[in-house]
């Protein structure tokens, strides 16, 4: 609605101020000028005392702005990318053929309220027909007033001018009606019109210019984007070097960014336990920023949200991932995600991980992207830790078993080569000993 009010203020300047200063003004010598320019331009010899002529002029302005120009642009397919097709406003279809009577009734109502010291229904949203009569009436009243004529060609919009504010409200609402935008009351329009600061629009235009210059550098492709482009910060005041614009190097790509880093996102999750609702709420909406997801496994759509969504698919929300249609979501399954509300598309490659692998202190029983590598590293560290503890336990058991034995150092055995005589003597002695034993028995 803000743009409609800005447009209405420019329309006010085109009709009552310096036409060349209005953003709607076009060179009359231009062959391809807008339809409304000829209808908005007053003839120098127009009789401003003839109310009928003024009404015809005002009706022509209305037709040029809200009917003929819109139809021309529709034929040129100017609005082919618009979400909703603009609808031209036909004067006779809105207020009937007796437009003069409708304007007269409106003027009488305004005069009656003014005489009683009351402000008209400034909190109510006017109907389209009321906006039409007020739009035409404001033009007629401004041009027919001797006080206003003295300032024609130099008028500037003033929100405290009742007629000017009435005109801007009516024109903005008519413009909004054409483009299917919610209409506002005079009170709301006055608040918006009073807060439109030209300096902000100028700053926005400067920033847009810098964006175009950066776009040229990207299209030239002379250097990598990281070298060719920089962040440009617009300061509120001059810095120490007398600069308002301060460039800085672009940040390096974030490998943890799920949206822009890859078209395929890796997800580790327990497919035997997680429900589709958990995938939608915890992963897609909370982590990936998807608003209205459409989830597909191969050619099968298992869930979708948004306009014209198949509501019967909502039954899948309470199913486990492995139990979903299309063979379910299992280890190494690729799932397609689309969000038409923000033109977002990606694939999710799912890896099965038991919930126990996430640890007892885990707040989320899934891992995305780089978190999967971290999860694997943590699991490896945990496995090494468990292996070390097991090895230490086995070593301690071996030490306990050794307590039942006494370690004896081996003795050195000296072997001497004996002579033949010595051997024979030993044999004789042995025989003698044996005979002694027999005698004793």
C-alpha cells in the first residue's frame, strides 16, 4: 500500500503541481507515451468556471489512469509475471451512467459534515464507488475554487490539507483495487503519507545503483566473485577518512549453509523411530527454513503444504520414515524437497543412524550436513575410548591372575665333559650302592 500512496502523491503533483517534477510525467512529444498523459494535460483555454467541463476532465483523468492505461499494459503483457492479473476500473460499471449525480451527492455530504464541524469517516475504508466519486470530486473542487486556482502549477502535497489528503486516499485505494491490494482508511493513509521520507527513497536508489554496478562485475567474469565483489556499507556519517561508503571483503562460503552450499543435503537420523512430522517440523522448517514443503520419494509425493495441497497426504505425518509410501525412507534414500512459496528446491540424502549413536546428552536425534562428520568423529572417539577401557580391563585381569604364582628365576646349568675313567668309577659305585640295598632287604 505504501507504493500506492507514493504513486497517488505523484499523481497529485502531476495534476495540480509542477507536472515536470512528477515521476508520472512524460514528454508530450514522445510517441510511445502513456495513455493518461493526454487526458491529464489540461488545455490552456479550458474554462475552469464550467463545472460540467471540469467533471468531464476529471472523468477523463480517471479513465486514463485506471482503465485505458491498465488495458494497454495488459495488451503489452507488462504484468505477465504478476501474481494476480490487474483489473481495469470501468467508470460506468462502478457508479453508473449518471456520474454527475453521484458527484453532487458526494459534494453535498462533504459540505454537510464540514458545516457541522465533523471529520468524515476517516477510520472507515471507503468502497470503490466512494473512492471514484471522491477522486472526481476533489479534482473538480480544486480546479473550480478561486483560491486554489492561484496556486495551480505549484501545489505540493500537504497531509494537513483536507482536499489533498482526500484525493491521495481515493487515488491510492483505486490503484490498490486495480492490483488486488488491501485498501486503507483515510486515517491510515494519512499516517503512511506523512512518514514517507524522500531521503530514504534516495538512499535506496543509491544502494540499488551499487547493486547494478556489482552485477556488471559478476557478468564480466573477469575475476572470481570473491575478488570482484565486496560488501559495501553505507555509513550514517563521515568516517575519519571522509568516506560514507566503506567496502569490505566478502565472507568465505559457509560449508554449514544448507541452502546455498549444496543442492543435496545429508541427513543422519534413526529412520525406524522418527516420524514424518518430525522430519517436517524439526528438520525442514526449523533447520532448512522451508515454509510449505512438498516431499517426494522418486515419483511419489508423500506430503505437501500450501495452496491446492492434497490434504489426504496429512495421514502420513504420523508414520515412521521406513513405513512411508514409495518403499519408505531408509538408509541411503534420496528425498526431494520443494517449496513453491519461496522457489526453494533441494535433495536430502538420508543415512540411518540408531538413536543410541547420538549419545545420551544429545538434544537433537539427527544430524545435518557437516554435523554428520562431527557425529562420525565423535563416534570414532567414543569407540576408541571404549576400546581403551576394555584393553585396560583385560590388562588388570591379567595382573590379578599373576598374584597366584611365584616367579622363579631360571638357574644356569653347567655341563662338564667328564673323562672315560670317571664315568666307569661312577658306574661301579652305583652298582655297589644297589647291592648294599639288596643286602639290607
